[in-house]
C-alpha cells in the first residue's frame, strides 16, 4: 500500500467500493453507506444486481443479489452472521444461508451464487498509486 | 357385510369405549378382527370429565378424544347416533335403532351411566335438566340465556359443583342443594367440606346443605319457578339441574338376561367378562367390578378397557379394584383426595392442617408404622402428585412437613426424585415413575411433550404434569445427557437468560453482549440470523428501561433486525413489500378508508382485508415505502407493526354500542388495548381480541390474550392460538374492572416477554412453562414471585416511550437513504419486481427460476408500468393496465 503524503489519511467518505467485472473494476458505492452486518444492492452495467456486505472486521463481500430459491433480488436484505468461522448471509425469504466468500449455499450444497472480487479505492485516483486493499 | 373375520362389537363410545378401541389397536386386534361400534350420542367420544370447560371456551370439537383418522386407519366401523336396542345372545347378534344387525364373536358393553333424578314431583317440568352430555349442556345454555336468571343444582358432589360453576358462568344466580351435611361428601371429610363451603360461598354461590328436594314447583306455563326443600323452605329458581349421582346403564344387559347387581351394574369377573356369558364383556361405569363396586371415575374405566382388550387378545390382565384418587379444580378451587381419604383403616392417624381464612384444608391419613394411607387436600393440591405416588409407602420425611405451607415451621420440599420406581405418577394412564425415567434414558426423550407422547403420562387429567417435568429434568441431569439449551451456536444462554443479562447489566449493544457473554468461538464474530433478531427484540422490549433507543433502525440495532423490521414492512415473495397501517380495534372512519383506497390506487397496490380487521396493501417497492408512509402519516395513520414480532391487532366485535346482545363496549376496550401495547417488541407476534359478550364474535379465545365481556366486567383469556396448532385460550381471571384488566395484561405480557423462548408463541410458552397456567396465574395474579411491580413499571416505560416508527423514519434523511432498490441508482426500481393482472387487481409476476433473471429489455411492460411513481404516479402504461383491468372486469360481469 503506497499513499501520497497529502492523502495519508483518506476520510472514509473518500473511499469507494469497487468490484471486478469481466471488463475491469466497477465502482459500486461509497464505503460509508455499508454498515457492518447489513447489505446493500447495486445495479450492474448489464442490468444484473449485486449484494454488497461489510463485516464488523471491515472485510467486504459481493455476491449475486438474486436468491436462487425464489428468484427475487433480495439477498442484500438478509441478515449476516458467522457460521463455523465463515461469514454468511441468510436469505430474508426462506432463510437459506450463503457463504459470502464462496457463494456456496450452506443449506443445499447443489446451490451456489456468483461472487465478485471486491476492494476499496479512493475515488477518481488511479488505483495503481492510491489503492487501499480491503481488510 | 358378512365375513369370516371374527367380529368385536362395542356398544357405547364414551371415553372408556374409545380407550378400549385404542387398546385393541395397540394389541393388533383391529387387524385380525372386524370392529363395529354403536354410539348413541351424535358425536364420537369426548372428554366428559372436562364438560364444564365448554363454558370457559372449549368447543365440542375441543373436547373430542377421538382420532377419527386413526379409527379409520384401523378399519373401525363407527356408527354415531345409532344405539344398540337389543342383544340376541343365542344368535350372537346386536340390533341397532336404525335396524342395523351386527353379528358378534365378542360383545363389549360400555354403555356408561345415566344421571339419577330423584323421584320428586315436577322433576320433568320445563326447566329441569341433567348434566351429562354435550347435548345437556347446550340445552342448559339455551334455556339459561333465554328464560332464566336463577339456577339451582340438586347435588353438591363433584358433578354438582361443576354444574353450579357452569350456571354461574352463564350469568345465573346459583344455588347448590345437597342432602348430605357437607359438600362433596364422598371425597372430603367434614373439615374439607367446611373449607370448600367457605370458598364457594365467597364466590357468590348459595349453598344449602343438609336439605333434600321435595318438590319442583312450576308456574301456569308448566315451567319451573322454584323448589320446596325438606326443611320447609322454598327456593325460587327458574332452572334446576339434577346432579345427584349416576346409575349404571344396564338395561340392555338386563333385557338380554345378563346378571346385574342388586343396585345395578353388569356383573363381571376380574377379566371384565360378564359372569353370565363368556362372549360378553362390560367395562366402565356400567360394570359391577369383581370387587363389588361400580367405578365412576375415568381412570379405573381405562384400566378395565385395557383388561378387556388384553383378555380378548389372550394376554394376561385383570381388574380387581382401583384407586379412587382424584384431583379437580372445582370453581377454581383445588380439591384432591387419594387413597384411604376417610381413614377407614384400623388404627390409622390423621395429620390435619386447616386455615379457614385462606380456605385451606389438608389432611393426611397415616398408619401406625408411618405408611401414608391417603389424604384430602382442599384449596391447595400442589403436593397431590407426589403424595399420591407415595401412598402405600413410608415417605422419607415426616407427614406433618408435607402438609404445612411453605414458611410455616420447617417446610419439606419432597421432590419426586424420592419416589420409588414403581410409584404411579400418572394415574389416568397408570404410568409409573420407572416408565417415565425409561422414556428419557431408553427412548431419548428430552422434553415433557416428548415424554407425554412416548408414555401417555400427563395426557389425561393433567394433574401430574408438574411432577412429570421435575422427573424429566432430574433424569436428564442424572443420566448426564447434555441438553444444550443455548439460543444458537453463538450463545449458550437461553433467551430468558439473555433477557436477564441485558436487563441487569443494561447492555444496549449486540456486539457487547456477544463479545462478553457469547460462546468462546463466537466472540468477536458476527453472530447469526437466530441471535441477532432475538437480541434485537430483547433490546427493543427493554429499550426505555436500559437506556437504549426505542427506534429499531437506530445505529447497530438496525443491523440486528430481520428484513421486515429493517424495512418496517412485510417482504413478499417477489421482493416487494406490503404495508399495513394500524386500524385500532378495526374501527375506521370513512375518510380514512378513502385515503387507503386512494393510496392503493395511486401506487397500484393490491389490497386485501386481513384477518386482524385491517387492510393490507401489497406490491410496494422498497423505494416507494417512505412515500406511502408519508401519505398515511399525513392522514393520521401510523405503523401497524404487521412486520414485527410485536403486537399486531386487537380485534373487536361491535359490542354493546350497536349489538343487541353486547354487555360491554368492546370496541373502546380493543382500541385502548391496541394503543397501549402497540410497538411492544416480544418473542413472537402478539394477537388479541375483545368480544362484547359470550357469543365471542371477535374470537378472543384464539388469541394470545383475549378479552370477553361479562355482565360485570371482563374475563381475560391467555395462550390462545389459531394457525397450524390451534389452541383455545385459558381463562386467567374473571369479572375484572377496566383497570384490573389492563394491569393483568401488563403483567402477563411482560412476564411472557421475560421468560419465553425465541419465536415461542404464548400458547407453546404456557404449555412449556413448569406449572403452566397455574404458575402464570400465581405470578401475575397473586404476585408469587414479587415481580409484578417491576413488570408493571417496565410496561409503563414502554407505553410512555412509544413513537411511531414510520413517522420517525420519514423525518430522518439518513434513514430514508436506505430505502432504495440500488445504492448506486436510487431512482431505478428493482426490475425483478413485476406484476401481472389478476381478477381486478395485480399479482406478482414471478420469474421462472430455471430461466434466471429477466431483464427489463426482455419485458418492457413490467418495469414501465409502474414507472415514475415517485412523480406523477400515473404513468400511461399504468393507466393502460388499469383500463385493461376495467375492461376485463366489465367483460366478466356481462358474461356473468
């Protein structure tokens, strides 16, 4: 992590959450709209939806927002938790749990949701010089 | 139907008959025999012992003890309303009233008994009843309602007191006339009778003992106006119930030449076989047992049923006599007698404790060697279960200490652990302590309901359930079975324990609680979907008392809430929400109805009237919620908390104001209660209702707390439930004033919130709680734990700090920002949320799961239709759709 001296302490409002899509990093939202334990949904350029979460340790996660069991785009509205050390979100509809890091459904091993690589970055500045890795 | 299969014919389908059928099934006899049942009453077997509970809310269906599906599965042919009229023993055929003739190999008579009506003049007059069947009860109820204000019961025994209680429950001025010098002469002695008398008179019933009924006086219309008593006095009454004992119904047996006793009863041997005919058995109240007695209690009847079934199966089994122990709650007074209650054994001694002021009377009969022989308990039968089980043995502590109340002298707490294994704990089903221990150790039962199911203990009269609970706990501890009662993988404590921790340490943060009190491995983690909302609810319930914010979306609390609480609306299957404004008591002015209609129309919401007397608007997207609330709040509405584990509605009937039957203003009371308890977070949702009279149109007895008006106040029922496991609520207290009612509900709700498990409705809580309803009554009515002051102050803190969550949210820009479908496109609606027309409204257009997410570009109608609702609310396509719907409707109506 290298930071220019004048931006040594970037305010959290300056931090953006980015996810890696097929064609590069996509800025989804400000970091400070993500409160620990609660997700938000973001719209992707292709019309898809992603659910973003932040753990109480500051780690960020991004998974497909669509609940594969019902088809509704609601995973961002589920409750998060820790199960045997793994972070998960429970669907608010029928309560199936999904591992936030791998997308695997903890209650049905045949089911998995897409996950995205996610990081924070200071806004409008080249990621190469002012990147702050999540976690 | 003719067949070579041997046939068993059962005549009579009462409790004992039903038990006999179950015993046949258990022994596999239903597989090898054709079983035909002839039943006189129009309904299958029901719980006659609890007949009176019909008046405190049980329906005839609740009283049923018959599992029709089970009978069906076993091929039992049950003919109700078709009694046997004759038996041809020669040809081995029974003829029923309908003309049905059934041949038998084995005939079992379980015809029960009939009420004895003393041969006094006027006994058949209009207004005279007996108290035996549900039909009798319905007739008494009807007559009491339309033609009587005073009622008299002839007979002060067990059934007589039950009947008198029923009359009082129907609002009649009630008298009891007993020939013997005391009440319940068979069960209790003079001292017990005196204690009982004082208590019952204290309830407003008039008791006349030592007098006989000489004549029923009638008016010109032939209806009862009074009765002449043997002391020369006359008692004015509009209704008479004869409850002066029962006699065996043995006419059918007499007619076919079976031997009967001098004072009635079909004479049987120890196998319950009639002494006259080896093909015929008699069981229950119609049988004169081998010991020369006719047993009028259900437990010996069950034993006879088992004996008869065993004999038919060729198994061992005999009935030589039975214990006449009983424990009853008559008119709310505990009365129990067991063993040699009257001390008839030679050389026996009495130990008596009597407290007239408290209406307590306890007597133990003890042999010279210290053997407990029997006893009588009036006013407090708490120790019955343990004492009865010790009967016949020398208790490990002195008998005096067993009857003294706690606090007097050195009270002995004699736990059931001291019982020998062969002690009978459940006398209804003859289940020993050993069998109960076996259920835990061999059948891996860990809870009282499991043990009940496994052993049947506690499923009869229920008087042993308390002992059962103690035994199960003791056995689990003894066998080292680790029962993890922890809330979830994060907390080893129960919800109740967490509640106490939060309250005592004033913990307002989930993280704090988890990091300090969570399981080792869970500390520092996120918690889980089980404990987060549970702790969120505890903090919200206690908010004003522990210094937390009462607003569930504040700070960390927001992250703990289930999605419904988080969005203050109910998530529906397509990701949209439904909105339910509070309509207290179901009362709503036309202007407000119009506002709801307008909002639903403007936002294109599907509307439906709920079961709780309010209106649910479905299909709101998350970003529409604040706009909808703003309009509702503006019109004077507030959140209905349909999304919360909290008070939902207090339903009401229209009550005295309009209804010609109403006796109190049920609507006002419902509104008062709903406004008092609105927003109260609890372990599960809370439903309530207030009915303006005993007709119960508001269905209060299916609610967590239900209120029914009486002529002099309110009756409070608790622990009712509808849904998948319906349960009628239990009567907690009667004839309460407005203030008494509110105070009791305050205490009840706070006690529930304090002690219930997560997602445990009041009905299951009441069943699980050791001591059940009696314990709850002790705590909230009699303040046995001394916590009522605290419960009340917790509730008043809640009431004082209530704020409408919707109003609070729409006035908070930071919270409002959360109400968007997409954090990076706040104006874009969720394209997955779509609708199609159904009838004249909308329904979710659900995505096909195997196709995956449908994009707006593939289906323009869906997102365009509700486009711009923030602004104009009247997108063209929205209008088009509405026009389509109207056309559809018109077309439909012309077709109709």
